[in-house]
C-alpha cells in the first residue's frame, strides 16, 4: 500500500499526480453563461457535480477567474448541459482557450436554444439542460487560510429541460443517454453505456 502526502509525492513512483485518476469518473460541467453585456460563454469543467437535492443544487469549480465563473457571478445565473457521447467532439472544441467575445458555440458548430427562467442559453442538441441561479460563489482557501485562485460556484436548479426520448417506463434511461465523464490524464474520458443495480439494505 502506497501512502503519501500530496505535496510530498515520490515522483519516482508516481511521476504524474494520480488525484484526478482516482476521483473518477466525474460528470462534466458543460456550463453556459452570459455576462451583463450579453456575451455568451460555453465551457466544460472537470470539477463538477450535484451537491444537494432538497433543493437541487449543482456546483462547478474553476481554476482561475475564467469566463464561466466570472459571468455566473456577474448575473448570478448559469446553465448546465449534459454531454453525451454524440456530443463529445463538440464539447472538446469548447474547451479551447478563446479570447473573450469569441463564440464557443460557433466554434463547435452548436446551436443555442433559449432558456425559460435564466438569461444564458442552452445547448440545443443536449438532451438535458438545467437552468441554475447562483446561491454561492467562493474563492477556496487551503488549511493556512490562503486563497489559491480556485473559484467554486454553486447554483440552485430552477428549471430542467429533458428530451422525451430520455424517459422510458416513467424513468430516465441513463444508459441510453450515454453520458460522458472525465477521468484522469489529458484526454481521458469514459462513457456510461451499461448500468447494474444494487438496492440499499433495509436494515
């Protein structure tokens, strides 16, 4: 069994930090935002997940004050769009570092669809999008209390768009959606195509 402290990893044994490979797979935070001037941004985030269900909340974390966290903080809204296997290439295109004002939607050949309750648009081709209003925007701190330019945005889900085809026998058929998840190293992803079931013990 290997034990190490993150800041003192033996790089002769683990030359690459395994943190992201071990906390995997992670859902992709494909986040669309708009600033107060109406400029639209679309970007995928590796650090993303659902964090509450009563009410529903989603969170994404940005290394540096990038457009997504900046825009979300500015108008207090964002949209999460589900990345499916069919949309993997388009999602990857939106990860490119573009100058502010250039359209990731246009670069990836994606159509925007209007949201109902928030200003940022949805990815029209995504089978599920969740409209969110920001409830927390934090710059994270380490054990010493120092900030390290990591920005956490938490939004409450106020509206959900779900494709009719995603619902089978009154439940969402996750495997048929083929969601894509982020794994460890550069370019490593996984796709959900098969589920297995284990029921929680009753006592």
